[in-house]
C-alpha cells in the first residue's frame, strides 16, 4: 500500500529516508477544513460569529515521512490567503488573513496577519486571537487526518 513503509525499507532495517507526497490531497482538504470552520465568541458585550468565507490561495506541501523506522508528518502552506467575516450585533466585519501554516514534525506553527474592516481596535484584537485559534484547530484536525493516512 502507498501509505506504509516500503518492503525494501523494512528489509533494510528501516534506516532509509522514505516519503509519500500528499500535497494534492492536503491542499484540497485544508481548503475544506478552513471553509467549514466556525467560531462563536464574546468580545466585550458583543457576541461574534467568525467564519472563513473563501480560501483565495492555498499552496504548499504535505508529506508523510518514514525515517529510522519512525513515521512523521511534515507540511508547509505559506502565504495561505483567507477571507473571513465576523458578524456581531453591530454589523459585519470582514477581512483578509495571511497565514503561514508550518510543521517540522515536532512543532506546529500558525502565523496570522490580519486586515479587518471597519477597524475597531478591541474587536480586531479579539478577531485576531480567534482567527489564529481557529486556524490552529484546523491544522490539528489536518495533521490528525494526514497521520491516519499512514
């Protein structure tokens, strides 16, 4: 099967580097997960509903690695561009999030830069926190699903 270590690697004592490319699957699945992610939160006295409305750019790599008999997950989706909306009782705020979604098998990193319109500093700070947290939750689900492909 393509998702397990090769017979030749098992015979050699599992000391060889071997990888499986899941980049096409990863790009499609990541878009699905991001577009289905929703988050409700309170910002001061306001109730907010956050959703990603489009994924304008999602390019990168997702790989399963076999090294020294150990299975590893690695991915890198840099400059992922998301549009989002945050509905509150006082209107809808929209914006663009540029995300770097990176893993080196030991750490997972989500870096987010936001542009929110209209700008309200206290709400923008909360939106930033929740966009980041929602993206991290998506990546945790993504890694779980990628790992299950082993």
